[in-house]
C-alpha cells in the first residue's frame, strides 16, 4: 500500500510541476503584466545595468583624457 501511495504522489507532483512550468512559459500567472509585475522589474534591472555600464565607461574615459578634450 505504501509503495502505490508514493507512486501516485510522485505522479501528481510531476503533473503539477509540468503544469506550473507550462503555465509560466505561456505567460500565465498572477501579477506578471500589472504594475510592479515581472516585466516592469526586468526593465528596471536593464536600466540599472545600462546606467552602471555608462558610469564605468565615463570613468575610464576621464582617466584616459584628464583634460576633457576629445581625441
């Protein structure tokens, strides 16, 4: 009895896991498109990384050209 119960439990877990995965792939889920959803956080993270890269590039440029003139 115990082995059959574990097999059924494992089967339900596998089915539930696949269903949740496909649901996320299809864009389902709660709060993904609304304000503060996943896509807003992703865009905010991209802006943060772009700002960080820009600041680093300007810092290197100023170190190489202390007078501020363009080559």
